[in-house]
């Protein structure tokens, strides 16, 4: 994917959050009615008319991962806000909707959506067509990474490197080469102590077996077909080592047991709970 082209997978993620709102049992993992507004009536009608397509094991597994990672990141953000963080930086924001449905506690935050300009232009067009107003505490940080570093882009758009901050980085690292991932982590490591990141990563294909391997193979074919192939894979141990070497002190992963207890135990078994951790969080 070029910095000059809008991301197809970002739009696909919005679509899956919409499917979750319309087809999955209550209580939802991620309550995101804004996703439906941003998708529009035609897309919502298409989802309802193709229910069977969205209920295959592969579709449910991918949808579960998408809504789980957003819910968990937002829960981590709420905890961070409680301890006084002032900036929320969404890396690879795509069609993330948090800023447009933010709870009262988030209104004291400065929210920055970071993405390449083409995807942001497509998002802003959808927001305009849906009649959605931009919240006053939101800033779009458009960065063409072929010509500007993340640090320079953040500074240019008013992000303060001296304020304790929370970063979410969901569904992005697998599309980046390792040196680009390291550069992002080094930039975040320049923020004050108690700053935090929650992010996702892909595990090496040869470490997977059974349904997990089949799911990964199917997903890889899908993203490759739209021109956004996976290029980086890490074990949890490799991620922990990388984070510690960069300067992060507290590092953990969302386990399947914790995910089930926090989000799935009190609802129907219609979603597919992931069995391998690919969600990490770390604090400086």
C-alpha cells in the first residue's frame, strides 16, 4: 500500500464493526453505532442481506479480533485517563470511530488520528456525507511517511512530546517492515514515563497449526489480493524483547483466558474467541 492510496483494509475493518452491530448477539463486545452511520444505509442493507456470508468460522474469527482489539484498547485508554494521561494518539487510525462517540471522561483528552492523507481524505468525505461533526478535541495528523518521520509529523500537528500519552496501533504492524516498526517504537519511547501503547501483531505462520493456520492462510490471501500483504511476523517473546530494548518497562499480552473472562463469559457463544495472543500493551 502506498502512502498516496487509501487503505482497503481500513475500510474493511469499519465494515466488520458494522456487521458486529447488526448481526451479533447482545451485549456487544464493542458498542459502536457510529460505524453504521459512517458506513451508510446501503452498506447496512448489504450486511443484512448477506447474513450467511458473515457467519462462517473465518468471518466470525476475524470480526471477533477486530472488535476485541478496539474494545481492549479503549478500556486501557480509560484506565490511562484515570491516571492522568492527556493525549490519545491513534496510529493508523483508518476509520476508527472513538472520537465521534467518546464518553464524557475522554473530552479532557487531546485526540490525534494519525494516518496517510489518502485514507484521511476518504474518511473525512464519509463524515461529511453522514453529517457528522468533528469533535473540538480531535486533530487529524496526515503524514506521508515517504517524506516525513512520525516524530516530525506529530510535532507539526501539535502533539507534545512532554505530555504523558496513550497510543493505540491496531492492525498495522503486520503491514510494515521491521525497521519501520522499530522507528515508531523509538518515537513513542521519547514520551514521558507512564505513557502507554496498545497494539497488535501477527505471529509467524510456521508457529500456527490447525484452525489458526487455516485462518491465517485465508486472511493472508485476502489482504494480498487488495494490495496490502503481511510483511512482518513476531512471536510474543520477540515482541517483549523489542519493547524492553526500546525502553518500555511494563509489558503484557491479552490472554485468551483474560479475554474470555472480561468480554465473552456473559454473552452467547456466537463469536470465535482467539486462542493465541496477538494484542500487546506496554508502559514506559
